[in-house]
């Protein structure tokens, strides 16, 4: 049982290290199953997917023809 508790703690720490409390709360409120029972591994996965999607979107905008950045 201690191993399961430690694993939950690690996922919670990872979430808190990589994302703000507001970002974590937003994902939890967005997904009903996470509101009922906080599974920190699922919270981490949802946050990671959402964050990667934003990064890809920003990168794609960066690659638009005619974009010259800060030059």
C-alpha cells in the first residue's frame, strides 16, 4: 500500500512542478471523472496533452509563410 501511496505522491508532485495551480484546477474541472476521484497520473496526462497541443499550435503559427519573427 505504501508503494501505491508513493506513486500517487510522485504524480501529484510532477503536476505541481510543471503546471500552475490554475492550470491543474482547470483540467480537473473540465473532466468530470477527475472531479470525482483525482487520479494524478490522469491529471498529468491530460495536462501534458493540452500543453503539447498549445505548443504545436504556436510552432505551426511560427512556420507560416512570410513570418520573420523578431528580425
